[in-house]
C-alpha cells in the first residue's frame, strides 16, 4: 500500500504558525467527483436523426445561400448552399436558443432562454458568422425574447413585459421604449423605421406610427389567446398568429388586417379536441398567398388572403409524412424571395418552394430518420466497432429489432419470422446468438437473426431477459393478473424450454447474472435480490439511496462477483464491492437538479463505466463508480440505453429514434483543456515540473472553504486524492511522495468547494 506524505501549513494569523505532518493512505482517502468533462456536439456524432436531432426554434436566411438556425442545448446550424446541407455546432451548450438573426454574413444576434427555459432571455452577438458568441449587456437588465433588425443599424428587442429596447447604431447602444401595453409582448415587426407592430398575450396588437415614440392599441384579443408572431406585407396588409386556450384545449388562431391594423379579423380558429394545435410563424408572398406553421409538424396555406386555409397534408408530401408526430411542431419560418425554410423540432428543416399551381415541400438532403420520429430506441448492444443491434418501438406498438453492420450508419429491421409475436425484450450474447422475449413466448437465433425458433414461456408480460452463456438464461415476467408479483423463469438449453423457478412478491425492473449460479434483480421500493443457486432462492437487501424514496432502481450491472452498480431515480446511483450485500451512494459532480432518473448503466471493466438517463443525462466514472462526472448535455432527449466496446468507442440510444456514437470517450478532454494551466499568478504552483520521487505543491486559499488537491492523468481521470479538508484563508504547502507512480504525464488539480481552480502539469520519470 502506497502512502502520500504531506506537510500542511496553517494560515497566517496572530498565533504562531504550526506545521502538521499527515500520512494519507491511498486506499482509504476520500475522493470527490471534481471536474465536469466537456462535450461538444462533435464529440457525439448523430447517426439518427441526421445531421442532428435537437429541436430548432428559429431560422434566418440572409439571402438564398446563407442561413442559420438555432435551438436546443446551444445548437446553431449553418448552411452555405441554400439549405441543402447544414453544419451544426453547440455554441452555448448550457442554453436553449430561441431566436437568431444576421445583418450580414459576419454579424448576427442570438437570444437564449436558459436551461429548460427556466431563466429569462439573454442577448448574444457574433462577428464571425456564428462561430463564436459574446453576451451583450442590456440596460436595466432587460430580458429579451425576440430580436428584429430592419437594417444593420435599426433594431428592436421585445419580451421583457411591455417594454421594448431600441437601437439606431447597430446594437452599440440600446434605449428603453415604453409601450404601456397591458400584458407582455412576445414578437415585433418593423415595416420601416417608423411603422412598428408588436403582439403578445391578451393585449393583442399594439402599433407605433412614429418609430416607437407613441403607441396605439389596435386590437384586443379574447382571453386565453397568445400571439406568437406578426408579419406585415405592406402598410395595409398584415397577419398575426398564435393559439387560444379554451376548455382544456389549445388551438391555432390567425388574425388578419387589410387597413394597416385599425381592424383585425379572426381568419382561422379551428377547434379540435383530438390534438393540441398552435401557430408559431406566418409569411405572405403577396396579398393572397401565405403560409402559417406550428403544431403537428404541419404547413398551412391560403391563396385568398387568409379567408380560407388548407393544411398541406402529409400524404400529399412523402418527404413530410415520415416526420409526422403529434408531439412536435414547426417553430420558425423565413422566406427570401419565392423560397422559404422552416425550422422544426427534431432538427428538421423544411424547404417551401411555391409553384404556379402547387407547393413543393422538401427536407435537407442529409436529413435521415430510422423509421419515423415517434420511435423510441431503448436498448443498444455492439459486439465490435461495426456490428450491433438496437431495440425500439413506437408508442402503443410492438418493439422492433434493428441490426447494423457499419457502426450504426444504417439500420435494417430484423424479420422475426412471426407476425403474431409481440416483442418486449432483447438480449444478445454475441453477434450470432440473439434472444427476444414477448407475450408468453421467447425466440432465439443462432445465426444473427436470419432464422428464429420460438418456445412458450410460463408468463405473458416480459420485463427483462438475460443470458450468462449460450445455454443458461433467465427472464422476469409479471404474474398475471397480479402486477405486483414477478415470476423468475429459467432455461438451461439456450431457450428451447423454460421453467418457472421462483416468485418475487414485488415489482421487478431488471436482472443480471454473472454465471449460471450468481444473479441479482432490482425492484421498486428500493430492493435488490440476490441468488446463489441459479434463481431458485433469493435473498432480499434493502438499499438506502440518497434523496426521496419515490422511484427506486431501474438497472443493475456487475463487472465481476464483487463489483456492481445500480441506477434509477430520483438521482439513484449506487455501488457495491461485496457482491451486493451492501450498497453505497455515489457522488455526482457537479450537483444539479436536472438529473432525475437514470435508465441504463454499463462498464467495460471494474473501473470505467457510463450511465444515461432523462433530459440527455450522460455520466461517466473512472474510479469504479464511486464518483461520477456529469458530461455537458448534447441533447434534452431521454436517453434509454448505452453501450461501450472500448474506453473510447460507444453508442447511446433514446427517444425520437436517436442513435449517437463517439470515438473519443464522449469528448472527455484533458484536465488542462478543461480548467486551464496554472500561470505565474495562479494560487497553485509545483516544483519540480519533472519529478521522480517527490513533488512540492504550494497553493493559496482566498477564503475559508473546502479544498481538494488530487493527481490526474493526461485525460483528467482521478488517480489519487492528495488532500481533502476544510481550510481557512492563507498560504499552504505540501509534499507528495511519487514513489510507485508509473512514468508519464500527470496533473496536480486544485478545487475549492468542489469547483476547479487550476491544474499544473508535471512529468513523473
């Protein structure tokens, strides 16, 4: 056992300085999850949907060639070929972007509404075509929702109550404009420097004829109405769109004016109780022909100025029909000349090209979905870099099994050879041996899914399926009719026959077997069950996770007979080193309220593992699951399955047919890249930079706080915690014994109250 020898100097005070000699055992030292790994969209490559699947909320084209779109988790997509292809980048990963506009190819404006829209708006500006963005300070801490520029100099901001902000010098200075509107305003349109319209909630529509000096109430809409966008074709003709909430239902609404807004008439208010509808944007090419977009990923068209509207049905446009999903919508639209583009949920961008007698609606040539956007992938397994299987299903339909031989680039549905089989679960032992479980039946294939043989099982509702080898397998099933009792079924002949071996009087969620004797089952209400005889008898163990006891464990995984992990919700992630006899709560860093439920966990050895869950949560560990690093989010979608074949190569699946892959461990960068090198004025310094037996570390504590010093490898993985204690303000020094540390490149990392301060590199000879 190797020890670290440390001298800690107490802070300067009126009392004599004392020196404390500490001997810290590496085996018992307290470790923390210390640095948040950084992930950019480039680190996780979208395979489905493609080019990326994050919702897009706005779109803007400068001309018929250059365009930008913005949306979830800081995503900005850019095209330089008129929307045929798009390049997406996460410019602000901790923000949701709701509005984007450019005044030329270099200068653009962007509005974010925080994480999960829980914070108010922030304005950003780019001067390099959207590659980098800087926050813009606004007067009176104004929180915008929409930005509008009529030309490079004259612009408006709207969204912070009834107030507006105005600029006449391209955004260098902003001044507050009071409209005296009775409720919040959400959108604005300036026909020229003088005529401006703004819309919002029950205030309806307000108008300024003199550049914002005075405002006139033009229309009051009915209670429950929210107007999201206004568009003026000229000084007389204009339209405003939004939604109305009534009797528990939301439906789309369109208002039109032919007299400059003195009167606004309700043109469209279809009330349909079968689905929610709303309109987000509107555009007219002339006084007769126009479009509105919104819920259901639909485009509505009028050819008579809005008197009547026709929904361009999905059946009319094959390229559009495959994206239909009642959960999602079109969020923003922009036209240049006779061509328009629509930004939508799931990263879909439509192109609208009106003809003489028809309208052509297409999607970007690179946009690919596996089957349709409503499918949920909930399990993934790869055997090598190219070959794997994915399990998924549409709501209220049976599961479907897909196979890939090119790393996930293409998915092919596997023919189960039985149209009556209702697939629930999948287990793949290797590339050839697959098993599927369904309603009272289990299918097995020994040729990679080409042929299947089916056997009856003893129960109907399958919960989970697991095989330890080609012969021994187990299944969990709900006992009918009692759903709070689970039956354990077992096969010893590869699935040809099945027998019921045990009954567990609880709701079970997952199972894992290490070999033909040792296995574990997770259950609701915070229980884990263990067996040493192949599932015939089970011992129950009550776990005590941090947080509220509301959901319980979802998934269990063991690397060997001692080391295992369970994940679930809320924020449940635990580890064992004694084969499951006792369970300990893990640490997640940084702490965040966004982690609620974790759905899957996998390890490639007893040290390195990954877990995924709701809202795009990705966690990783390098110390056996005691401490987990929260990756930067690359999506808000629920992630249901994760699998790694090596330290760097892995796949994640989730809702909306999402499949992503990484070739670099999800973008885990080096510790220096994440928190920066320590400079001469840094509170952290070391000597020498090339060491063999001992390293001297000096550091300053600016205030009383918890201080942690630890050693990390070049990828930022924690190796040894040198010191972790509460310290007062002052100067400190310690010496680290490096004997036994393999030669290589390392870092000394300092954290205060869990936050990374600096890292110093050194070489161990």
